C-alpha cells in the first residue's frame, strides 16, 4: 500500500505538472529544483511531498505499463 497524500499536495502537484510538464523528469532532485522555484514560500516538508507526488505522477503518465493478458474462459452452454 502506498502513502495517502493530503488533497493540498495532490492539487498543487497536479497544477505544477500541468504548467511545467515539459521541464519535469523522473529525477527527484531535478523536479525538486523546479518545485522550489514555483512555490518558494512553502515549507521544506511540503515541497518534498509535492515533488515526490509530481515525480510519481510523471512516471505514471510517461512510462507505459505492461498489462497482463488473462485468458477468459468461454462459458457457452
């Protein structure tokens, strides 16, 4: 199970992602510098939470997942 993040973290992270998508990457430290420029007045903990969510969100949007192909049995009568 993953960490449950507050709504504030998710909304801010999604806004940062939408506005700065072309500048973001899968590297946490790179994204941390961008988030620090966008919201400099936030606390260190909040910036790290937002950066972590942005990085995870980027990975889920950019890297395609492999789907398991399950066989479906034919239940014809």
